[in-house]
C-alpha cells in the first residue's frame, strides 16, 4: 500500500490534498482495499457547509456501504464527475483519478492537524 507524503490523512481513512483554500478529498489505498470493488459513490452534499467529522456521502462496494466523513470543516464545491460512470477509479487510482470531492475549507491550518503519511501508516500497520 502507498501513502503519498504530500497528503494528510484521517483515522477514518480519508486523505486531503490542500491547494490554497481548496482541498481535494478521497479515501486511502488502505480503505479501498478493505472495502473491495467499489460500485457507487454517492455525495448529496454539494454546496453544503459541513463540519469536520460530518458524513458527506457514502461509498458502496460489492459487499458493503460505508459512510464518508469530512476531514475538515468547509463547503463542498465539486464531486468528481468521472465517478458516476467509473466508480472503480477509487480502487484503481485512489490518490489521483479516484478523488471524490473538492471543498473550500474554513481554515487551512486545520489540515496540519491531520495525520502525516508516517503517522497514518503506523495507524493501519
């Protein structure tokens, strides 16, 4: 499994890439392997302002459905348009083509409070 050093991670297995006050969010390589083949990603919170820890959507795999938790507070601005036709991108390329949402974050400093790659790798063993 890989955990890119330029990303931040949550204990709920989401990753965050910060660019200015915009964050891209997805699930980690560990999470997609645990879920198995992903068949659907649902996000009905576009345009909504949510707090860190709130559920922003769900990911459906062949055997389970799992909630997606927002890693930091802010407003969701975009859903990856490719996921409606190709949800398997989350399995194939979780850190690039398989991203889930983009959001405008309330406080960029909040990203620094998330786990770095080393801490996340220690968490998942």
